[in-house]
C-alpha cells in the first residue's frame, strides 16, 4: 500500500501542470465606457474556444502562438446575421494584458481594452 501511494505521488509530481489559457481569454470592449454597458455592440468575449461579438459568434478552430510573447494566429468559423464565414486573425495582447489588437486578414485592426 505504501509503495502504491508513493508511486501515485511520484506520477502526480511528474505530470505536467495544467496550462493556463492564452492571455487573450477574457472580456474586452472598444473602450472602458463600453465595458460598463451590458449588451454594448463594442464588446467581445473570448474563451479558448469561442469569440462572441455583438451579433455574431465564432468557434475558434486553431490557435498558433507567434514568435513573440502575446502574439497569436487565430482561425475561426463564424456565423451571424444569417451568414457564415472563416476568419484568420492575428491577436496581439499588449500593455501588460490590458489591450488586445485584432488584425484581420485584410490588415484592418481594432483595439480593445480589457474589461474588469
């Protein structure tokens, strides 16, 4: 019994720690004022698997970390307002995690602030 417990402890210690989510996960808005307005059309909720905009949502299919910290290449399948499309964006987390810049495949960028 003691050997079993010792083996279990050793296996647990050797197991990798659960990785925390990408630093883009959280609630964002186009400005601090929009963070305070529930349902504001400038809000964005990001999880590991979804991106929820005002009138659309996306299933995040692939996330690749960039060469530099805070950079992610994100491919998503989206739907909203009766349409479906694929997005390929670059997410750049900046300002000690307080800002998120999303650049789409056409080079258009939007900057969001983290909502607390």
